């Protein structure tokens, strides 16, 4: 019996499991480890923050998917990995060994603690879910007139989309409370890597929402708040993705910033029995940390894991450098951008909504059918 271990309920692993559910492979025992069975789909996170979706509507149920694939589901977290021996230690103390390991654990952020403010980190998404639910409960219990001061840090897609989404939600939940909003970015403009037209349109949307934009500006946790002293201060932390830290990963080749270095078969460059995909992996020519790459690596990862297990030939992955991005603006509208082009409207939101819902639905029904197309999504800073 060959042992395949999937670490992380990421976008690519969802596709691996769906494929194994459709075409089981005798003689292969699959184990899936991730802290939570419900894995949020990143493209729908801004819509969930805005209140357009319930949390369960934006999630893939990995426990159900594992069951369908005949895999063992383990709700736990890998805290150490001996890549030479392919041994993993889980937070519970369990040790798992495998013949083939695939890592799809995403990325994280390490925001500063800020005196007198509540900091919501946009990654990992599981932590964001808990922090957001707690915030909504607390806000409901606060006095009606208390001002809310909202600062988003990071001018990429996650920063602008989450600021607009959170602003929409708070304005609806707390209509009587003064709400100020601003966005800080160290970059010279919004949406680095995207078209100037899209950035210009996003400036217009933020201005219409009353959100000030400060470019070439970092966040200073020591600076006194620009808001009234009694305001509820919220900081949305959406800066560039950082690698998870695992003790004992030292023999696995990683970039200077800690991302697992992979080749064009999505294998670790140092350990051929270890694959890594999505945000946690670093391609030779680094890709933006965007879900669209994790999604598109899924079919190649599936094929290459099968090839390693004796079924078929491996395939190389060639990333698409230009793709359609649909940026939600919090008001059931969106900006669609591709290359130098950009256009906005309610039609773009309906388009995004239908692609995203289709993607999620593909994991709940017709197991084994091809996905309805990779969700278009923006590269992040
Ligand atoms: C607000 C927001 C909006 C975004 N919108 C878009 C968008 O529209 N389009 C787009 O392309 N990208 C978007 N992104 C970027 C996107 O979130 C990431 O690029 C994407 O989620 C990466 O996918 P992944 O499969 O690598 O990992 P993830 O989807 O992050 O999945 C990683 C999984 O691994 C699990 N895990 C983590 N650590 C461990 C561990 N030690 N052991 C076991 N399991 C572990 C996690 O719990 C999680 O289930 C957005 C990001 C944010 C924050």
C-alpha cells in the first residue's frame, strides 16, 4: 500500500480529492490533514465580509470530499516536517509517515499588535473567520453613537476589496455610527501589477465610498489615531503574503522568505517525493500569491501525484502570466480587468458571482466532473 499525504485544505488539494473520488486508485491510502474541514474559497471572501454570502456558502467541505475520495480526514495542523524521512508531526502529537507528500498550506501574515485597536489579519482565512464573527458580536453590543475608524493596510486586491466589503457591512449593521475609512499602501499606487485603468477606477470607487487613500505610506503603530479618542479602531491587515514557519523544515529547499522551492513538475527541488503548490510554493520565476495559481496548479498536481503512484506520465506546469481579474467593490458591483483593459458595473459582479458559485458547487455535486473553469482572480501584492 502506498501512502499519499495531503497537507492543507488548499485549492489544489480540493481538485486532487475530487479526481480520486471519480477515479479511485487501488493500493493507495490517502490521508488529508488540515485544521478545519471547511476551507474558504478566497475569491468569495470579500463577498462574505460584505454580507453577500454566509460563511458556509464560500467553503469547500474537505471532510465530505475526503470521504468521497476514500481518504482519511484528520482535523489537525502539521507543526514539524522531516522532509528526508517524510515524517510529519501534528499539533496533537500524532506522527504521520508517507511515501509521497503534497503541501498546499497557503500563506500567512504576521501583523503588529496595535494599542487601542483591533487588528484583523486577512490571512490565514480560518483565523479571519473567528476574528470577524467576534467583532460583529462586539459591535452589536456597543453604544449606537460610538464612531468606527477603519484602516486597511495594503493596496493590493485583498486590501481594497476587504476595505470596501467591511465598510459596506459595518454601514449596514451600525447605521447610526459615524464611520471613517482609509487605506494605506507603501506602493506608489493601488493594485500593483494590474492595469492603470483598473487602479484609476478603484480610486473612484474608494472616493465615492468616502475612503481616503494614502500611497507611499506605511502603517505606524505608534502614530496617534486620526479618529476621535472613543472610536472603535479597526485595522485590516492585508500586506504581502508570508510563509508559514515550520520548525524542522530546514532540509527542504526554501526561498529566502521561507516559501518551498519547486520545479516545473511542482516538486520540491530538494526532495522529489514532496510536492508543494499554491501560496506556500515558490516557482523559479516567482508568481504573485493569488488563488488563481493554486487553482490552476490543481490538475497538474493531480496528474503528477498519479504519475508518481504509477498511473500515467507527469506533466509540466506553465503559469499563465495574464488573467482576468474581477475585483468586488462591496456594493454588488465589480471591476473587471484584463491586461491594460478595465470596466466596471453590476454585470461584472454578477459574472464574478456566477463563476465563484459555480466553482464551489463543483465540489458538492457531480464529483469527478471537470471544474467549471478556474476562477478569475487578482494577483496580490
Ligand atoms: C481577502 C482576500 C481576497 C482574495 N481574493 C482573491 C481573489 O479574488 N482571487 C485570487 O486569485 N486570490 C485571492 N486572494 C489570494 C488567495 O487567498 C490565496 O492566494 C489563496 O487562498 C492561496 O490558495 P492556497 O490553495 O495556496 O492556500 P489556502 O486557500 O490558503 O489553503 C491553505 C489551507 O492549508 C491549511 N493549513 C495551513 N497551515 C497548515 C498546517 N500547518 N497544517 C495543515 N494545514 C494547514 C489552511 O487551514 C487552509 O485550509 C485573496 C486573499 C484575501 C486575503
